[in-house]
């Protein structure tokens, strides 16, 4: 699962060779240091561009995290460029902002961040909508111009959501931090003022009980680890046949192992009973368990199609219904995150069954969002791109290299990158983010 | 976990129920000798079983009152086997542990020991278990070689060393094959049981019937998901390696007898590889505690340990069959508790051999035997529909010291399930009876109640 090419272009003589030949040089990304979470939050000070109430609120949030905030370009390297565009009303106004950002790009430190804060185009007057939606194409292009592990992402705040809403600050902090290492070219929509600022930003899930399906290995095990690091008590679920690995993972995260086939009729009940009896609450569920049974559609068999549907979507639907029927879950409502996939967004040859179910997950998430919001909960999806796992290690070498490099960061993500994004979406500071499909793909070339 | 009761050493704790609760269990699937666990040591397997229990019940860094386990075939390096396993299990390293050995009854004995400490209010939680490997059994060297090696370690000069080495003869180098033959009779357990089987007139068909039921019941229990909460896979093994879900009466009938095949009665030898337990590797653990300890952690109480009894028979002088002590332990236990066989919803008789189950049951029902030998009234017939309903050692295998904990763990789950499914009043008990025979003419019996 190691990326030898990435190692070669970042060390010793081969680094010089790659430089001379002008080969693509994927950078080592800044990731969370588990011994010093969010510290430092950024590799340098923040340059905040823009004016108005949102810019002031953003400056206050940044200062509250002990960051060095500049409103004009300093003489030295900066860790992040934050561009507040909420007052934008005509495309002609974009010029000043765009060029100011451009002038600062060369000052951006390795694994630096560009974050735009803007408003949605929906429902606005044509010239306002044009100005606002233009940010979409602008930011995604900027993200592709960044080098050395830099990422570019945007926060889109719905009209009427106050500038100091917890989720605006929550999304900003996530995008600035090492937690979002492999998230690039994405927009996070803050649609409500809901959510809460955590008592401790480094342990936002303190005291919460989270269930992770498919927790025995790969991305699921990483999710369990990150949720536990952020303070959650984790109940790890996996097939009885994976019990040995599951027990190992749960013992490292001080969690509880539940050997359970999620496709069984009473899976939701079993999960609920365990969470209730052990902890008296259930705050979050991560539907991570999923299977692949790749086959070209012309050769598809009922077994391969049905198995994928049963595990990847039908089980989630049934478990959700059983959980939603319970009226005594967590005090703050149920927070769900489901694993979608770029295959469910852009499609993938040989994966009609998988693509169907992963797109189905997106449909389910969007439909659940308003229902969960009634009790203060949220439903979101995370769509990983190419992630270095046991599964992707089985792809033949050449296609694997191509898939790995086909994104702006020119490398595969790690399971922890997906886990970090999920932990953020489950956190109290993400309460105003609902019905989102957030990609963790290093700005993959396919799909949006 | 700063506030666990273990840390505070209460004077004499208030107990709502003086009986120890069986909270849950974990074992690894049992392997066949030389099979999936051929390179696993007793310590590896016991640690795996404990770690799985810790993960299932979220016991990481918990300081428990005590842990007791043991092995029958034990290497001298494993002198502190259980404590070593605790240190590798994820439990708080301040959890004490001790080793116990009562042959095949070892882990009924450890459950009994931990349950007693809990019932007395000395501890509020503990783990009982057992492990055995026949694949990684210690090999014994000849006495002459052993003594020479010991002298060598004390020798001071090269001359002394050479003198000692040249005194060795090739024959001294041959290892002594490990076996569990009875030291006083020199007979294997199988030869002993062949005698008992003949004495009670147990037929080959009856034995094969017990074996077939064991495989079918165990396979059905797996399919029902009973073991999802009782077993954690290990080294790629998902189910007991000896389980033959597809075995048939015909297949069992074709096997050749392996014990009782010499002497005058060789013609009616009936013990085969199909109706005797295979040599096995495995480990099993049971979590016990007070009701209050369980409630504080939101852990279930599956059943309570009611009482237990051990017995031994004088097999060495031929007065009784080697594996017949269960015929004594159980009647004495039931008499003390004022219970009869009909009071039990489940009866677990360890299948050392299919014929052990049959001779034990025949003895319980035999007026003459019971009055003359046990001095108690006969117990009557066992309702076969309540016997080893989730399979037993013939199908699961029998890592000697792990079998008791396997049975206690499985029975507690069965009792809990029945209690829930019957929807009976909480005051109506659901009971289970355990009888495990052991080498040395011993047996341990236990009653669980939900």
C-alpha cells in the first residue's frame, strides 16, 4: 500500500533527478500528528482577504484559534489564504479579489490552504447569481494550480445564516487544518445556523457514542481510530468472520466489538440495544461497510448484483429505519455519515452494481437530511477517490499508477483522510451542514 | 477507569444477589491437532481469547478482581501462563491472575473459583478460562538426558563436561512421546473408557447417534448465529475445525474401532475416531462479576452460578470407570440443591467420548448403582431434547482445559436466550446442568440459572 514513487521524488538523489526531468512530484501531505492534534493548526500565518461582516467574523474565529492573521500580504510565507466573497454582487467585482489572491499564491507554504467563503447562487438575481456561481469555477481552477500539497476549498453560506454560526467556523477550521489533507476542489455548504462550538476543538466528539460498520480493516479501522482520537466511544461492527481484526482494532481504540452481519433483519436493533445498554445513548453512525463485486454489465450475475445492493444500500436503509423509530437516541439527535464513492458520482466501468449503490447512498442521504434535522441530527455522505487500501493495492500496477496520479495532489489518499472528514461531519461544529456529499479525492479528475 | 470498585477495596460490599453472574464469554474456534493453530502456543491462544473478551465487553484498561485459567499440557516456561496472558490482553496490567489445573475439568474449576470469590464479596469481577494445545505440546526428554543436562550446567571444567557427554547413550536422546495416559494404570483414556463402555453395555449405534447429534447441533448453532457473540475467529479459523456439518450415521458407522481392540472382547470394540473427541487446540474464557458490577457498565447478566460439586472415583484399583465421576458429582449436587433432572432446561455432559455421556446417564438412571455406590436415589432418564443442544466436544473438539469455559459460556447464552424467548416471569428460573469428567477419575459438576 506504499507509494514508492512518492517516496522517490521526495528524497535523496532521485528527488534531484525528478526535478531535473520535470517529472510530476507529488508532495508529502501535512497530516494530523496524533500526539499534538491541530498543533500547529497551520504551517504559517493567515492572509485574510475581503471585507464586511463575514470577513470580521472570520478574523475573530481565526484569532480565537491563536492564529496570526494579516489583512495585507506579509513579507514572509503564509499558511493559508482566506478569501471572503460574501458581498460579491456582480462578476466585475471579482477582479480585485482574484488578483489579490493571485499575488499571494507564491507566498503559500507547502501544504498551505486556500479557502473561499461565498454565498449560493440559488434564488439570487441573475448578476448576483453569476458572481456567486463564478466562484465555483474559480476556486476549482485555483486548486489545480496549487503545488506542494496545497489545497483549495470553499465554504458556501446560505443567505440568512449568521456570519458567526458554529458550522462556518467549524468548516473553516477543518479546511485549514491537516485534517483535510486530501480534500481539494470541494465546497462545503452551511445551510443552517445549527451546531455548536465544541468545548475542546481537539476532542470535539468527547462523550459521544459512535457506531462504525466495517470497522475491522482499511478505511473503517481508520474511522474508528480518528473518532476515538476525537473523544468518541466507538462501537465497531463487522462480520463475525472478521472478528479477529475487529477485536484488535477495538482494543487499540478502547471500543467495543460487535460481530454482526449488517444485512441481518435485526441489525439496527442489535446496534441500538448494545449502545443503549452500555452507554445509554447513540449519537452517530458511520455506514462504512461495503463490498465490490465488479463485472461488466453484460456479464453481470444476479448473485453479484444482489450482494452489492444488500450490503451497500439495503442494509443501511433498514438500519436507519430501526434507529429512527427509536425516540431515545442521543440528546443532540442522530448524526449519520454514509460512504459514497466517486464511482457513484462519475460512474466506473465494470462497476454498474457498485456505482448504482453508491449513487443510491447519495439519494438516501439527501432524503434523510431534512428528516434527521427535525431532531437536530444530520445525514451526510463522504465520497472517497483513490485511497491506498488493501482493496486498491489489488489493482494491477499500471492502472493503479494512473488512478493514483489522476488528481491535483498526484497521489492516493490515505484511509485516515476519509476518516478525518467523517469525524468532522459528525462533530458538533458541523451541525449546520446537512445533506452534503463531500469528496475526499485530492480533486480527482472525474466528476465534480 | 479510576472509579472501579476494585480500586476502592470496599469493606464488605452490599450484594443484591450473592451468586456470581455470568456476564459473557469468548473463545477462539477450536482447532484440530496439527491444524490451524499448529504454530500457536498456549500463551498465544489464551491471550487471543482474553483479548477478544476485552474487545467484546470494552474492558480495556479495566482492573478486574482476578483471572484464573490453566492448561493441562503445559510447558515449564509457562509457569505463570495466565498472568502472562493478562499482560498481553489489554486489561489493566494491575489485574492479578493465577493458574489452575484439574485436567479436563480445569475451566469449570476456574469458573467455580472466581465465582466463589465473587459470591464471598472478595472481588466484584473476574475472568475464568482455560487453554490447551496438543500441536505445541511440550516434549519430554529421557530422565538420563535430563539429569545429564542439569549436571552439565553445573560442571566447571571441560573434562567434567566431556565426561558427562560421553556417558550419554543414543537411547537417552530419544524423546518421551507426550501422552495423557493414566500414570497409575498405564492405560490411555480410550482403553479405560472401552472397559466402562462394555461394562454398561453401550452399543456402537448409541454412541454414533450421540456423535451425529453433536455435529448437527453445533452446525445448527453456528447457522443460528449463537456463536457470533461467543467466539472470535483466530488465525483464519472461523469455526471449530473438527465440525463435520455434513456427517451422517452411515459415515460414522464405517469407521473402525480404535480402543478396546485387543483381548477377549475385541470383537465388540465400539469406540471410533467418530465417537471419541479429537486431539484439539484452543482457548476459552468467561467473564464473571456481581450484578452491580455488570449494571455499572451496562453489561448483561446471562445467568448466575448456583453451585458446583467435584467428585473422584477409585479407578486405579478398578472399582469404578475412569470417567465415571460425573455419576457421583451430579447426584450429590442435585441432592444438596433439592433439584431433579426435570428441573433443568439444558443438560451439558462433556463428550470426552460419546460413551461417557451414555454411561453417565445410564448410571444416573440405575437404581442399583445409585443406591449401592452413590448412596442416593436414582435421577431417572435424561430428556434427550435437552442434552448438549448446541453440540459438544465431539464436534467442537476438546482442548482439555478450555472445554469447561466453552460449556459455561455456551450454556449461559442458551439460558439467557430461553429466558427471553419464553417470556416467563423473572421469578421462574431457567436452569442448566454441567458435568465434565476429567483424568485421574475426577469430575466437576455445576448448576447455572437464568
